[in-house]
């Protein structure tokens, strides 16, 4: 067993966060599909039913957060959008 550990940088943390956000989005999509297939929410009421509206809003929010974290995981983008005070070198 070696004594050195791999360090986790900003890119890995941001990609992990993006993966988590996309996982949440996929889970919410499956929940929406179950609500529609179960008959709880008719397909025409996706934006008028309270249950479905909460799920759709969660999907949109998780998608926006996931895309933002993914975009910030690239060093070129972080140079233009500093995410921490010590990023500016």
C-alpha cells in the first residue's frame, strides 16, 4: 500500500457535483414518468397539477445546476468566472 494519496482538485469536485445534479434530474424524470404511468397525473396536466409542477421545477433546477457545474469544471471557464478568491493568479 503506497503512502501517497491522489489529491482531488476543483475539476473533480465540480464534475462530481455535476454528476450528482444530473443523477437527481434523472431520478425526478423517472418520478414524473411513474406519476404519469400510474394515472396520478394525466399527461395533459403536467404543468397544472401541483405534484407534477414541483417535479418539473426540480428537473429544470437540477438541469441548470448540473450544466453550470459542468461548465465550471473546465479551467478555461474558471479563468473567466472566478469561483474562489485564490483562483485569480
